[in-house]
């Protein structure tokens, strides 16, 4: 198996971990996963996006979330400080920009190591927080065929490079996202 094939297999194996980061253990809905590319400095690598809405209906509880998982460790390119975002002591500064089509918003992301080879950054909004939900839904509502979902992560450490990731949305991806997010996008 090639290095990129192994990396993609490791990323694919993190779907459950991504679901836990985005929605928590009680979620019954599976996240929509999309495979794209990430870049740190001049190095590119596979990236996995996971988008999830955990409830539907105007009075439901739950969350809307998006997560980005990228490979780490081994010959990981230097520069991006994943540890600065990890766990409850990680940075909570607004260093994440999500863009879809003409919609663009900034957020604070949290992160965790899904395993020794994958780091996941996540942005989520509880349905009980109308302002946060509207902000995240405003970006994700723009997902349609022909648009690009982009995640720009500034470094939390001065002088270190950032991380960027993107996935092109074709008709199938746009339809899957629209169906899965219907309950959160109103």
C-alpha cells in the first residue's frame, strides 16, 4: 500500500472519532464525510471533513458541527502546532475561517488527537445557542454543487505556519450535505 493510500485509510478509520468530536456520544446521525486536500506550508496531504446535524425540528436539542481531520506524526511537515489546539487547555481564540462560496465566517476551533496519526479540529454550535447556530449554518447553507468548502486555520503559536484544507463539492456531495443538514439549516 502506498503512503498516501495508508494515510487515507487511517483518515477513513477516524469517522467514529470525528463523530464523537462533532456531536458527542449520543448522536444517532452519522456525519457526512468528504475527502479533500490539506496544506501546511508547501506540503499537501489528504484531509477528511465531517459535517453533522444531530437533531431536527424547531424545538429539538442537538448540535451542528464540522470537523477537519489531517494526518500527523512520522514525517509530518514542520510548522503547524497541533498541540496548541489540543484538549481543554488548547487555544480557544478565533483562528478558524470557514468559507463556502461567498459565505465566510470566523470561529474558535478545538482539537484532539483521534489516534497517534490523526489530529481533528472541530467547530460546533449547540441548537440552544441561536447566534452560534445561525453563524455556522450561514456558512454551511451555501454548500451547493460547484462550490468549494475551505478551512483556514491560523497558528496559535507566533511565527508558525497555518493549515488550509479544501474540498470541491460536486452534485453528489452537495446533495448529501443538503439532506444531512436539513434539520439544522431550517
